C-alpha cells in the first residue's frame, strides 16, 4: 500500500532498503533552500497514492542527511531515485512535468498484465509487428475473449501481409463489443488496401482513386484524403461515391480527434452543402 516515510540515516536500512527488497521504493530529496522542492514533493505524494508506491522523503536541511548527497551522487534538486533489490533502478534529475513524472514512475508499478499490454503497444508503435505478434498471442491464450488483443493481432497480421487472416480475426468481434468500432474501421480500410494492391492498368479517375488508396496503404493519410477529396469534387458519382466513402473510412481510422479528420470533414461538409 502507498505510504510516505520521513527518511533519515538511522532508518534508511530498515524503512527503505528492507521494503525495496520486495517492491520498488521512490526516494525524493528536498531542501527549504529550493522552494520548488515542496511543490514537487506534493506531486510525488499524489502519485504515490495513484500508483500505490512507498515514497521516502529525505530532508537535506537535516545535517546528518547530507551523507545521502555523496551516497547518491546528488548534484542538484529536485532529485528522485527508484530503489529496488539493493539497486538504483532510475534517477530523475530536475523538475519534470507531472504527466512525464508519472509516466517515468508508472513502469515500476504496473501489474504484469498492464506491463504486457504496454510492451505490445510499444512494439506496435515502433512498427515491430513481428515481435508484437507472439506477445499478443501469449496474452490471448490467457484472455481468449479479450477483443482488444484481437484488434491488435489483426493489425499485426495486416501489417505482416496476411489480410485474409486479419479479416477473419476482426469478424469475430461482435457489434456489442467496445472494440467493434475499431474492428469495423480496419475491415473498411482493407478494401482500400485491396485496391492499392491491384496491378492492372487504369487511367483518369480510376488512377486518381487507386493512387489515393496507395497513399492510404503507406499511411500518408493527408495525401490520401486530398486525392479522395479532389475526386469527390470533380466526379462525386465515381464508382457509386467511392471517394466520399473512402474519406469516411479514413476518418474512422484516424479517429474523431485527429486534426486531419477535423480538416477534411470540414472541407467535405462545405462541399456537400454548397
């Protein structure tokens, strides 16, 4: 459970190092000569409750506590360290914004499940789908009904070139699932990817449409939306309104808060109501 300890040279071993054998302990150093230390410690106390960690506070105004300066090679304040099993796992120098500080500390206090999810998300964000896939499959073996992992696995399969397998996975997600919207947007996007993969010769509006699909495949969404929008302006009836439909698909993929969605939805709405 979260708790706050006033750390001294006398209780450091029993109160901090003993506890750090089982779970990481966060240690913060402060001095009244550095006013920002007080507000920084207040943030750390808040985070100790949110992340459920033990916070040890070292007051360097106490003469005996100056021994910690050499022990931790302290050069400036604020200064925060994470201790675990006799080792200093992290050292945070300077005054970080609260969200960055929380992110920096949270990796030490995640559950195993949350840590696995973070590892998967990081691999996907880095485009390392080959590494992400077995991690996802391992989590799905433990949580076969977890639709979030199904969507992530489908993204991996799609990026690794197996669109049919990705479709099969996504179609398993029911309309009642919280992940249904994500699954549907990916399924819709696959139609653009199929068009992008075609090799037959086309020209005119068909070529414009295919080039925009290829831009979507490369995740150059601005160019894709621009191509679809120009086609919607010049030939709104092309292939039963395929350009407008494709723009709506990309809005779903990007999400409602993405700046491109806002920009091109506004353009599309203006065009529709002229």
